[in-house]
C-alpha cells in the first residue's frame, strides 16, 4: 500500500469511527446508504427546487429515524397509501422517531421551500398524505399509546392507528371515540373531526382531545390545550393538518363495558326501500347508546343488498328491545349481530389487504334521511362487473350535536348522518370511468346534503373548501396566518393564508 493510499484509508477509517456518534441512529436508505447526488424536487407552489446533496446528507445524519430515498424498498413501502390508485413519488421521506426528528424535517422543508405531505394511517382517499417531488413525513415510526387509568387519559403518538388506541384503552375498560376501521390513522381522523361507533355517547374524537403536542411551520414545539395556546387548541379540533405536525394527543377516556352488541344484518335488495325507511326513523329516534349505519351495497361477486350495521353499548336489559326491531326490519339473508368484544367489532370493517384496490368517494352531511333521498339513491344505483359500490349513512347526532358549532373548529354539529358514496375497483382498472360514474350518481343526492366532512373532501374547489368551514372560517384563517403563513402544510383541507 503506498503512502497516499494509506493516508486515505486511515482518514476514511477515522471518519467511519467518528461518524457513529452522530449517525448512531440515523440511516439514509436509498440506492446506497449515503446521499449520492443533488435531488430535484418541488416547492409547495410546484416550482423546481434543487436539494443539495450535502444538505440532505446533513438532514439524514441529524435524524434518529430514517431518511428514505428512491431506490430502496423501504421507500417503496413508505410512499404507498391506502388508495392503491395513488402512485406518487416523494423526493424524500423522513420517518421520525421522535419530536426532534419532526422538528428537523419541518425545518429542512421550510428552509428548502419544499412541498410537504404528512402521513399517519394513509387513508386520505385522494392521497393528500403523499406527494410527487416533495417531502413525506411518514409517522408510521411514531406509534405508541400510554393509558393513565386513574386520570382516564390516553396519550397517543401522532402516527398511531385507531386499533392501537382501542386495544390499549379497552384493556382498562376505557374508550374514546375512534372510527370504524382499525388501520385508520388517529391523527388524520381526529384532526378533521372523528366519527365512530361510540360518538353518539362520547362526542367526536375532537371533543375528547384534551391537548396536543405540535410542531408548527416555524419548527417550534408547542403544547396546545385549555391553558396553553388556547387558539391553536381550538383550531386543531377540526382544522385538520393545517397548523403543523401533531406528535402526540391526550384523549379523555370513558368507562365502557368491552362487551357490546354489534354486527351487520342484510336483507334482499328488493326490500331496500322499506328497510331504508325503517332505518331513517329508527336512527333518528335512537338512544345515544345505539349507533346504526344503514345503506346499500353492490359487489361483483355477491350482488346487491341492503344492510344495517350496529353497535349497541347500553344497558344489557334493554338490548333485545332495541336490537330486535333492527333484525326484523325485513327478511334477513345474513345476520351476525351478536354480543361481542368492542375491539373486535372495531376491526370488523378492516380488509385483509387494505392497499389492493383503487378507491374514490363522495360525501355530505345530512340531518334527515328523507323518502325523497332514498328514492334518489335507489334510482341511480347499479351493479357493475368491475367495481364495488356502497352507499352508507354513517350515524352521528347524540352527543356530537350537543356541542356548539363554534366550540371547536369542527362546525357541522347539526348532522345526524354522513352520507358516504364509496367505490373501489381492482387497481389494474382505469379509474376514470368509475370516478365519472360516481360523480354523476352523486349529483342526484348532493342537494339533500349540507356541508362536507373535511376529512372526505376530494375534488372540491378551494372556495368550497373555505366555505365548508362555515362560521369558523375567519377564525381558522387568522390561525393559519399566524402559525403557517407560507402554507407549508397545504396537503389537507387547506386554508390558504392571506398574509
Ligand atoms: C376505510 C376508511 C374508513 C373510514 N372510516 C371513518 C370513520 O369511521 N370515521 C371518520 O371520522 N372518518 C373515517 N374515514 C375518513 C378518515 O377520517 C380520513 O380518511 C382521515 O384523513 C384518515 O386519517 P389517516 O391518518 O389514516 O390519513 P392520512 O392519509 O395519513 O392523513 C390525512 C391527512 O391528515 C393530516 N395528518 C395526518 N397525520 C397528521 C399529524 N400527525 N399531524 C398533522 N396532520 C396530520 C395530513 O393533512 C394528511 O394529509 C375513513 C376513511 C377510510 C378510507
């Protein structure tokens, strides 16, 4: 070995032994374990931006979690979201292991003027938690739940799934409102509202948020609760991901017996009109302890049917009085309503390969399921050999409606149902025809709705998104101007800042 080569080798060894102090956690995972070249990326406004190799390497070195780059299988896994027809390629993906990593990612993105997507469960139907050419902050590495059974509070990390929370809280006979599919993200669901099987008893997920830890666009770590940063505390309860990355939530928990009565009963499609009319009356007069969804569904294999799905968590001695009429709403074809574990019921809507299908949806709130809207739904409904279609009225009302519309940023307190048009198809299909069909079908039902769940906004105009915040828009705009004046967090039900 000549002297020059020896010095080079020694230096490399010295660097290698020195680096682990700063790199002992962080991994850059790309085509190699180093950032090899400058990266072409996009700003939030869609302009080109070049990320310097050394700066990206420095970001990678600063993290306790991973920095994923194209060319690595972990990048391929992380960039995916639930809707398989979304195929976006972020320029880089940060998987934070803690608040420090989130701060570093946000600082880097802001200083580079980079487009940012924040992913928790990846359920946003139009793929707002991923992006082309920007930074994805993938919080799948930030999943944990800590329950304080005495105080009845759960502290839940910002990347956790609903199933994580239900599992851990129910172990103590405690619950808070979570949605109906257990692989949905706690953060995405909660920040926009959060409907679920116990929402009529305990309010929306947002109504149970006691506080959040959040990294705002300027990289500051803030606590927002009833004492600190009250303005932000109000805003995150319905304002979505507009103000920063929530790294942790504190949820109020409630005592509940984990054995509930739950499941689905289906009836022939020929009985759809009478079953849905029964549903409309029954849901409108239900006690808070009864959650009942009603709808119609068509599947290429199973054909069309009308269904009712319930969760009853009230006194056991009232159960048959409340549940029997539901079973007898028509001629049951299938009935799995039974006494069951709440956590199992919460996972009963899961699909085994959640990312196998393309999907699209339309939705709108409604106070009453009228005979006119039932006619509109039945008139437009049709089977198709290549797609599944479900129209479902998700039950709201109860405690959700007993909160003032300006008490939190979630304004739509009048609702008794969220009308959901859900469609999916094998991912190899061209989505265009399916999406066109749903949009047409939706036109006949939309006039019967008022307001849209912010978590389900798909292709509405920016003006409509703003209007949808209703009486809370001006206050939310003030918060956006204060906490995110450059609109770093724009891939959401976006409030466009005006400063
Ligand atoms: C199968 C299915 C079932 C559903 N069921 C229900 C239901 O029962 N009740 C209900 O209310 N809704 C339901 N939804 C809608 C659901 O609330 C939204 O899709 C929600 O956005 C999902 O959250 P996520 O974290 O999984 O999504 P993601 O796609 O990961 O995130 C959505 C958005 O949330 C924001 N975000 C995510 N994490 C953070 C964070 N830590 N900090 C700041 N911002 C963040 C970002 O803006 C992101 O674009 C359902 C959706 C699907 C697809």
